[in-house]
C-alpha cells in the first residue's frame, strides 16, 4: 500500500510539472499520462470514454480474439505490472487472473466482479455469469467506479472526468430505456444464442435465453443437447438462431437448417472484430436491440 501511494503521488507530481512547465508541447506522449490496462473491450470502452485524452488505455484482448481464452505473452504481463490502473473481471478470463497473481501489480486493480452483483449462469447454476456488460445498468455502476479511480490518477482533470462519466451514464440510461420499451411487447420471449452471453440482458428485460454452447464459446453441445435446442426452436416458433462475431457459427447453422430458422448476428460485445472497429459498445447494443426486436416480433 505504501508503495502504491508513493507511486500515485509521483505520477501526479510529474503530470502537474509537465502541465505547468512545458505546456502542451511534450512529445514523449505515452509516458506522461497514466497508463490504464483493461482486460477486455467493454472495460476498455468505459475507461476510454471516461478518461479520453487524459489517460492511455490498452486492451489486453486484441481485436478478433475471443477474450474468454485470451493468452498473455510476456509483453502484456509487463504492461500489467507497469500499469497505474488495471480493470479486470475475476473469473472471466483465467489467463488474466493467473497473470495478476504472477506479477503482483503495483497499480490499483478494479475487479468488476467485486463492484456489481453477479448472477448464476442460466446454463450452469453452479457458475457465476461474467457477462455483466450486456446489462446497461451494471455498466453504469462500472462507469462510476472507473471514473473515481481515473480522477484520482489525474487530479487536475477531475471536472472533465466527472463530466465524461455523466455523459456515458446518461447514454447507458437511454440505452436501458430503449431496451425496456423496445422489448416490452413481443410475439415471443425466447431467443437462441451461440454462447450463453446474454443472461443479464435476458433477466433485465424479461427474456428467455437458450444457448447452443453454454458459458464457454468453445464448447459444442452433444447431439442430445442439439436435438433439445432444435425442439425448443420448433415448439416456441423461434424465427432466428443467433451467431456471434468471434466464434464459429457451424452448430448454430446446423440447427437453423434443421428447423428452418434464419441465422443472424447478436454480438456479445466481448471484443471488436477488424470489420467492426468503427462500432462502439453503444452502437453494437443498439444493433443487438434491433436484431432481438425483429427475431421476437416486438411491436
Ligand atoms: Zn462470453
């Protein structure tokens, strides 16, 4: 703790000195602003929205990589150990949990699993579901905590950080309202997804999620499980089997073929792909709402 406080003070003094003495003409760039490392895209998004130009944010999960099974090469472990602030969610990415234990970081660690209420996975009631970012209300809680910590790293920009956080929280509140209204009146409440990422979204907006592969995107269902999903699709009149951007659609496509359902994308927003790099958490959540409304016949 003593080391951490000393480090924070030194960072704050250095930033203040640069601000007072050199104005905006520092070209060494990265080293003058607090370094934030986030373990996956949704937390990177929050940190960037809140900190803007006053911090530098690195995402441990590269674009196109499925973050559940991310692996951390030595350079990324070094980033973790040098970071002023680290945002992770314990239990979501085993390699990140292990990495943090190995390096004992000097910067502060926000564990998202400790600041929002977790619920059990729909597909496996013994396991906590990590996909909290698909609930805008939980994302607002994460935003508040991240803003507090970022403000303490950049004391001279507290006002701007608070204003950025307020803007993001307002956008999340509008998103939550759009989901509540948009999914209120639907012909069906069951939706079928690739992996079980949408449990928080389903509970928040009173939908029923059936997943092809459970919590782990790399697991494939047994033939019996696959047949049970196909039965549900037929029985409930499900029109659409949702696939996602970072895992193979093969099993979902097979079920769609068997049942006559169509295949569409519902993005679990665990990471951006190269093609979706212009999108943000907020635009992808809007796309997901439109896809759910169409699939479930919502008015
Ligand atoms: Zn997932």
